[in-house]
């Protein structure tokens, strides 16, 4: 599985997503790459709908219908109603399989 994080420069939620990925992977070997996106044209090309966007094998497992490419901060909703800048560890475990 190819794990890629798309983000804008200085995004404060990249570290949070990295930390949660480490926990969700629970020691399984994985390579996580980071792609810095610097303009809307690139965001459109790579499928970034806010920073950070997680891609698994090139697809965003957390995409929602109607969301457009964006250079803005991305927010993720959780089952308990909480919203923050990265998917929960449980949600990451679910999509990582």
C-alpha cells in the first residue's frame, strides 16, 4: 500500500496525522511520503481537498461528495462529534485494513 500525505507548507496538522498513522499502523512496516502542494492547480491534479489529505494507493479514503480541491486546512469529523485536523486512529485503522 502506498501512503501519501498531501499538505501545504506549515500545515499544523501534518504532525498530528503522522502521529496517528504511527499508532494506527501499530508497528507494521510502511513508508509514508509527504507531498508539498504549493498551488491550486497542483491540488486539483493530485486530489488534495484540504491540508492534510491522506491518499492510500492514490485514493482519498475520507473523501466526501461535492468537496472541491483546496489549499485550505482540512477538518475531519469523528464519531463522537469532535472535529480536528486529522482522521482518528480508529478511522485510520479501518481504512488501512
